[in-house]
């Protein structure tokens, strides 16, 4: 390729300008390397900017820089009242439904290539009262690598540079590391789940934990009463080992199972005291913890797992 295609150029005031609005006789420059560009316009080809390939500039750097400038312009237009908030399309962390979530009004500005506390550079920093609160990263060829993603000290999203250039007000993250989003439908299910399980807990004289021990409900296989059952983070395939937080709920006991031929930490019925087998709880479709991957011990993981448990309870008709 002998020439680079420049989707947007900057004028002498360093304002972005598209070929559709460019004027003949004015000077325009590459947003990446700042070298002059040629404004081509005629009867056959649609108007466009171009300049020769150089050692300091290529199509990737042009696209990357242009996308960052467009993100900056969108934020500035929003905060100045010229336009609305960019349309940020995110997935519900539970059901995967796509939701149009506006950026928080508290975001008051944006800065290009903001240096973060860990030494890394955010493509665009989203600012609140002079402090960076989140970042927008742009992917052209290379995505944010795992080292940078794990190191970034603030939430971030990653957008496709070409999609930004095509429509800078619509943001569809490739990577979404903002705070998890839960849709209204999943929140409503969780409210119903809590109401139901509080009734069972009261009848069973059980106190529901707020950390570590996740919980749901099912019918005791023996007495058929509705009971609460618990699970907790573990990197083992079973509950042989002692839970990290003791004491466990009173219905979680180290009991001998004739089925598996050994003792393990198992759920029991608070009424008839029968052991509730792990196979039903975890491995059978319809079991309250079926498909749940409960490994991480954190408040965020606890909340996420409880939302997933409640949604599954609704799916199998328990709510």
C-alpha cells in the first residue's frame, strides 16, 4: 500500500475533521504523526484524506489515534450539552441480556493517554473531579494483553477501533471490566428468591450467612419439606475438607454417607436430619447448585453466585 487512508484528519486547531466536512484550500494533518495529508475530492472517488506510508506512521497507528480522539470528542460533546451520553451496550452478568447503559453523569471529562498509578498508559481516562475512575482502551490489531489487564488499577472497557470510527457514539465492548451489570429482570428474580428463602430460614430457625456460604433451597428427599442447603468455595471435587470459615451453618455436618462409603461435610435436613447427597445438589439437572462454579472467595463472587443461584431457581420452577 503506497498511501494510508485517513478516516479523520485534524485541522490547524487540532480539531478532528471528516472528509465530508473538509474544505478545499485548508491544511489538514494526520492525527497520528501530524504530517500534512492530502485532501482528495473529485467527481469519481468519494472525498478522503491520504498520506504516504512512513517509518513513523502506519494504518494501525492512524486508526488507533483517530479512535481515541473520537472517544474524547464524544465525551466532550456530551458534557458540553451538544449531544447525549454515548450508548454503552453491556451484558447482564447473569442472563447475558444486552443492555444500553449510559455512562454515569459524574464522569465530567476525559483525557488522552493518561498515565496510571502502576505506570501503564490508559488510551482514554474517564475523569471525575480531576481523578481517573475508569479507562477506555482501543483495539486495532492487538488486544489488551493479560498482564496489562490484570495490572490496570481501574475498571476498563476495550472497544474495536474500526467500530469506533464507524460510529463513535455506540460502544460495544470487546472486553468489559467495568463493575458487573445486572439487568432489572434478574434483580426482580433475586428479590423473589430472598423473600422465599427468608420464609424457609425462619421456619427452620436458620440464620442466613452474608459471606462465603452460598445457599439455596430444595425439598428434603426423605420428609419432603422445603429446606435450605449450602455450598462454599472449594478447589476440590467434593466437600471432604473443612470449610475455611467455621463454624458452618448448623445443618452442614461432617457425616458418614453409606452411598460414598466415607465421611464428608454434607447438608442435612433440619427436621428429619437426613443427609442430602451431593450428587443431587451439584450434578443432577434441577439440583439447586447444578452448573455452579463456586471457587472464588470474595464479596463480589458471593453476590454474583447468589444472583446465579436465584436465576437458576426461577428457571427450574422453584419461584
